[in-house]
């Protein structure tokens, strides 16, 4: 872990490259310097049906949730969140300039006693040389 999930409205794909958004967010997570590379996941899911705000069909959203393991300070998570949110704002700048878009980021810290993992990727990426 850290896993960043992006839920977005279907209309967003008309104006934004979702793969580019995912790559930019992944880069921000790496740049933050507090997440192990092997644990980083960025995934996006389209909400096929959504009613946003006042229900206008041109309303769209991107709601990001970052799930992280315990052990990082609030300050470190806040700084990482600032980087991630700024990366999203950069990719979504045109949509944010219009009055029919909503962007959000929420960071959730996972309780280690209630989190199971089996990730051979970690072993592969932590091998020297």
C-alpha cells in the first residue's frame, strides 16, 4: 500500500486522458518520497451512472481516495497529498476552469491489524542490483 483509486464520471473521458491522469498521479506518489515503489497502485474506475450536484448532464467529477498503511506522520501525508492533488489539478486544469466539475482527494490510513497482504512484487523490487 499506498493505493490511489480514482472514481470518475463517464463524461470526463471526453475531455481528459484517464491513462495520462493515472501516470501523473503515479509520478506524484513516487515524487512524494514516502511510499515504497512496490506498493504504489493507481487505478481508475468510471461511474457509468452518476448524478452530480444539481443534476446537469455536463457536471462531472473525479473523486480520489488514497489508502495508506499506518506509520507516516500527518505532516508527511499532508505534503504527499498536496503533491498528488496538484498533479491532478494540472492534468484537469481545463475542466477545473469550467463551473461543472468537482475534484476531491481523501487520504485514509489503514489499521495494520485489519490489513492482509501477499505481494511478491515487494521482494522483487527490493533485491539489490
